[in-house]
C-alpha cells in the first residue's frame, strides 16, 4: 500500500465490512431488484459536478461525474431511451474553472447536433458556468456509453462517463421470443434470441490515483490542469464506479453517496440473464463470468447475425471489454453436467396436503409438458424447473470432509445443494440466507482483483444462483 496508512486501512475495511453487511440486510428485506437502475428519457438535464468517491482500502478519491440532480455520481446516470425517439441532453458545467470546458459525445449514435456553448474538437462544449444541448435520434437498440469529448485523457479518467441503453420498440412484448421469459423480462433487440429474463449493467473502468491527485491540487488555480508526467498507471479497478467488495452493496446505499450503482447479480436456474458490459476506461478488461460461458449477442449496439438472421456471436469464457466499446451477452446457469442432483438425491418437497414427497424431474424426453423443445431439462411441470434430468437423484460425487477441515466463506450456505442450509461455525454465513450457489464474476487480469495491492477487491462482484421460488424482484 503506497497511498494508505494503517489507520486508513482499518477504516477502509471497516467500511467494506459495513457494505457487505448491508448486502445481507438487503437480502433479508427482499429489496434486491434485477433491473438496471437509471432515468428515463427522451429528455435529460445533466450537470458536471465534483465529488469524492470511496474505495475499499479506505481511500477517498477526488473525482468528477455527471449528475441529474446536483450530486455528482460515478458512473453518470444510466440513460434509458426507446428506439426511434429524438433524444435531447442538456449539460451544465459546474466544474471548477481550472477544469475548462466540458462536453458529451455519444458513440454509436447517428448525427448528433450540438447547440449553445462553444465549438470544441469533437463537439460543442459548455464553458464554466454555461450549458450546451445535444440532440440525436436513437436509431439502433443496444448498450452504448456516453462520455466527455473534451480532453478525455483527463475528463474521462476523472469520471465523466456513463451508459446509454436504447430499448427496441415494444421491448416488453416477448411473444416472439424463442424461450419464455418472466413478467419483468423483455427484449434487448427485436430478434427472437434477443430476449432476457433479467438484465444487469457492468460499467468497467480504472483509476490512476496520480491524475486525480494532480487535478485536486490544481482545481482552485487558474488552469488549465496539467497532467502528471510519466506513463499511465492504474491502481484501482471499478465495477459501476465501485471497487469490490463495495460492488456487492445495494443500489443507492448511504455509505457510497457518489457511487449509487451496485453489481451483485442474482438469478434462478435456466433464466436468460442479459449482461450489458461497457468499457468506460482506457484499458482492456477481460470480464470473466464463472458458472458458464456467455453467448455474445452484440458489439457496440449491433447484433452479430449470420446472413440467415441467426446468432453469430461466440460462446465466451470471458467477455473482452474494449476501451470505448460495449458488449451485450446472454448468460444462463442450468447445473448441466455437474454430476449430482443440485437439489439433493431423494430430497422432498411439500405435497400440498401437509406432507412431503420426493421431487420429480419431468422433461420432454419422457413427458409432454408444453415445451416444444426436448432439451433434457426439467420443464414447467417439474418441481424444480431447469434441473438437468440426467443428474436427477444422482448423489454428490464426493464425500465432504468434516466441518473442522472445510474452508468457509461469507457466501457458503453450509450445504452443497441449491436452496439447502447446512451447519456452519459460529460467525460464518449470513450473506447467502437462501442457500444459493455463489460464483465470483471478475476481471481475469490478476492485478485488477486488488485495491491498490490490497486483496480482495477491485473489479469483482458475485453471481448468486437462487433456488426456484426464492424472490429476487
């Protein structure tokens, strides 16, 4: 730790502990929402503001960010619009005079018209205390980003970036989907395979602390701010503006007033999870989704299709997040080929008459249940949909050691079975009250799993696969 003293280190981990504890409270209160937080359009009023973001080793970092209500946030507000709408974004420059002009560019959009302000290298810019407006037509559905087009080596690094999501028209009409979706699902694209049950957004970025310190030191001067000499060197890596484990704290938590968006991911077996990834920084980050590969749907808001309109995107072990780029992918978890019954061999379920019976796995290979595709998974009539029926009633292939020989983590339920709680030592557990299967989602670049050399942290969050029936929304 080159930038922290021991007191800050202790304070940082105390605050991180509170963040993770708040995750447990969030679960217990049923307040987790599997929907991307943001503000609807098509008209937006943003401002560029100053604030201090928190990192989990105890640091407080001077930053800039876009706001829709006077409080700087990092990343900026997620903007929601609908395909075909005329979008208007008005930006006010409330940064110190030394920061100079401020602007927004919208990669992936068509012609963007800027009005007001002054002409810049890439677009119209708002001078200190002034405003500028941008107008464009959101012509293509998908995930995009927006960021400052003024001195981006400084202003994007300082936090002036955010996500723009363009939904297709009638995006909640899932009648043409190739698989059923829950009531809160929708379509990311107007394509039968562009449907999802839940969606999550992951804005990936990094911080070179020396640039932020230089900006803070010069903020009250005449400007312009001069960047420190030497090569760019990041020390912090962020998911939705947070370094792990803060990434798992709830949206809008009071302990992170300038970082409102969390990234803890939850789903049920078999659901189609739409993964929206935004590369908001200057470095490439390989975003690794433990538990399964992800099917790439689109790059930079454009679906990857063959000449016959079939999906052409590959199955990816990691999703390469390119600087300035975006990716949309579908992730599913089914437990296929784990080798044991994920609900425990011979386990029982309520029989509706006050007793219990063994749970069943009904699939289309031996029963017609309305699903037209014989896929080998438990279907709607099964007690546990999406069970891999070949493993039904199969015992776990290993005998777990005694509790004294096991290593326990905060998300372990004490049992190897989905939805089952087991014995845990005193003080263990509490972050997985419904006994889900937990997987780490993170950058596959090893050094990005720390906070300024303190592990664990960095670009890391968790996926929790919850048992059927566990409320998520």
